[in-house]
């Protein structure tokens, strides 16, 4: 017999190894499967039965975005179903198919999942170094 999500949340809400507390800042949470990193039951990867997460994975020189959904049988969000997003957002504005599959599991987190996906994708872009000549102004 397993405990319900509310009972698990009552246990890990204030006493969890993943909590990160600081002054003048909301309590953050570093648990696997926590979509936004905030210490709320809505985003919790441990307490919520349908936890979702979007995170980057680096394999050698290649960077990928992995979208994880907590499986019904699995105990953690990292061991759940993984959706590999290799194409990302298209130029026409259509969303990635894997993002739609992830959002179909948790429609209440659609905006947050889309926002985190775009931030992770933007972080992969490298800045081009522009070298200016010192003699060009003379």
C-alpha cells in the first residue's frame, strides 16, 4: 500500500534534503522532476503522481533536451518515461511534438513547460565573438 500524494507532500514540504533556503527569496527545491525549482506541490517531482520535467543532457559535444514524465509504476521522475526532443521548435511557430505529449499529461503546466523548453533551447546557442579592429576608428 502506498501513501497518497498529499501525505507525501506533508512529509517533504519542510524537511527535505533537496530544499534550498535563502533570505529574501522563495524556498527553492532541487529534487528530480521539479519543473520550476520552486517548493510547491504543483511542481514537486516526489509528491505529485504525474510529475514532468524538462532538462538538458550533454552527450560528448552534442546537447539535447530531455522531457521526462513520471511513470505510474516508477518511483522517481528521472526513472519515468523520457521523451527525446531532437528537433525542437520549428521556424513556423509550431511546437515540438514531444512537448505536446508532455503537456497532454499535465495541461495545468503548459505555460511553464513551454517557457522552460524555450529557455533551455536558448541556452544552447553560442554567442559569436566579434573582433573589432582598433584602427577602424582612425
